[in-house]
C-alpha cells in the first residue's frame, strides 16, 4: 500500500506541473460520477462474500455472473446520462470523457470477485502486488500522454489502464487458485445475500454522495477551477488515509467476521485499530496543517498556493475521518449493514444541506472546507456513540489515548515550526526536511516509551 500510495503521489506531483486546475476539476467531477456508480456495480454483495463463514461454489458462480451483468449495465447507464451531466456543469467535454470512463465498469467486473476472495483469505501479498502493477501502469500511461498534450484525457486513459490490468490479473489469479465459475445462476440461493447487499449498496451510494457532495457543489457554485484546487488539496490529505486505512479495514473486516461472537475480542481488535491508525495518521496530518504552504510548493509548485489555504481545515477533517473508518468494519462483521446505511443517510442530509446553504451564500472552496470541519466536530462524533452501543466497545481508553496523542503531536510539530522559523531558511524543501527530522527525533522516543504495548501487539498480530 505504501508503494501504491507513493506511485499515486508521484503521478499527482508530475501531472500538477503539466495540467491545469480545470483539468483536475473535470476529473474530480467525473470520478464522483464513476465512484457513485461503483456502489451499484456488484449490487453490494462483495462484502457478503467476506461476511459469510461458508459460501458454496454455486453461490459464487451466481454472484460472479450477476457482477458481470451489473457492471455492464452500470456502464451503459453512465454513457447514457453523460450528456445530462455535461449540461449540468455546462462543459461539453464531460460527455465523451464519461463515455470513455464508463468502460471501466465492465473491465472491473471481470476480476472483482477474485479481488474480494483475496481479501477474504487474507492474501494481501497477491492483493497489493496486483495493485502495484496496476498503479505503475496507470502512472506511465497518464504521464506520457500528459506530456504529449492529451490534457484531462491522460488522467482518464491512465485510470482505465490501471483498472483493466488489475482486473485481468485478479481474474488470472482467481481462476488458478480460487474457483472457476460455472455457467449457472440460481436466484434462490442468494436471498440472504441480497438483503445484506442491498443495505451495503444503499450505504455505499449515500456515503459516496456525502463524501463527494463538496466537489459536486463547489463545481456547480464556484466553478471547475475551484473544484480542481480543492480536489488537489483533498488528495494530499487523503494520501495517508488511503495508504493506512485500507490496511486496517481490509484486514479487520475478515478478522471481525471470524470472531463476531466474541465481543471481548472485538473490543480488543477495534481498540487496536483505532490506536494504530491514530499513531500513524495523526502526525502526518498535523504536519500538513502546520506546513501546508511548504508542502504545496514542493509537491505542486508556486502556482498551486491556493491549495495551501485549504489544507489546515481539510487536515482536521482527515483526522476525524480516519478515526471513524474502522467502525464500518465492525458493524458489517456483526451483520448490521443497516446501521451504516441509516447513519450515512443522516450524515448525507447534514452535509448536503450545510454545503448547499454555505456555498449559495459564499461560493468558494474555503467555505466548503470550513463547513466540513464544523460538521465533523459535531454531527460526525455521534458515529462513535453508535459503535459503542452496538459493539459494546469501551471508548474511555480510546478517548484518553487520542487526547494524549493529539497534545504530544501538536506540541512536537508546533516546536518544529518554531525551530525552522529561527533558521531564516526560505527554501520550502529544506524547511520540510529540517522539520521532518526534528519531528521524527522527538516522536520516535514517544512511541517506544508510551506506545510500546501497541507496537508489540502489532508485531505479534503481523
């Protein structure tokens, strides 16, 4: 995952020096449409395969062909509605770009079930090796095309290559190591799976809307240029989350499913997940909060300094989001897919309402970031209350640990900012290097002195 994240980071840094904010804005809008549609691609049944302790060959075969059918169907629907989305944003380019991207659904469906089976069997060596190959191929294609002047099309084709190659590799692994689907579809054997899947599908769709309502509404009220700047800022924040959260969530869901009857074990694993994520993500995001301008200058160049203004608020949202993600795995493992659905519905209503009102008054990316901070610190915290009630998790040690960690990290990064200010160095890379070394020198002793038990547990579970 670190390699995949590094490849994506390099791709973003290179393309930011070639493409314009409008290009990133266009891609952000299209990815919202594609991401939303992915919630319907497998009818929400992928996680049901993991959650079920025993699943037959006939059920897997039926689910495979259902996945193929739904992937093709969703792709056709996206191609059909592309002109209407282009009209909504008053940009005719969106039509052809979305039609091209719609092919990714059929490509992804070919290997999706085997991707899920790798996760169910904890075969993460294969899982991430394929992801690395796909990410590198996407990087090469998108960068080469961008330098040849293909603009936003370079991002689109890079994504299709990444999705298609990864899916074909998962198909090859699955046919050789897991199962070969029979030419059979039995609806009667999927009844219990359908109910679980429908809640999952609804939860994913609503969750994706709420998570991307900011981009949709910024694009409508403030324009694609503002959307591109905002999306690039959010990409910086999401990088540590996208590299660490999947590691925890992809592992924890199968584990939670295996120990779903042991509430004591669930409590211990959930606390471990929260502590591990906080120890890894909080220092990175707090560093982004304090050194936003230097990071943007080094990553994207001086013409993207507008991104730096958004990073402090987005970093705070990222911290809260990271700590809330493990809750989804534990509710699914307990068979409560309905909890995630209703929670995400309520959250979506608050987010869409708040952003719509705020952006209609002040159409800017900054107001959207500020609104998300406010909602995360109020409504967002109620999610943890639900997790505590449903899974019987004791949150007192978790809260104590988070407060202690935040004060320590905030103090270390604040002191590093003060020290770099004393040096009178103007070069952003040198400032980041000095501050980073200082933070590592002080944070490492903290880990070995106060997080020794956590490090030992992670080592044993690995």
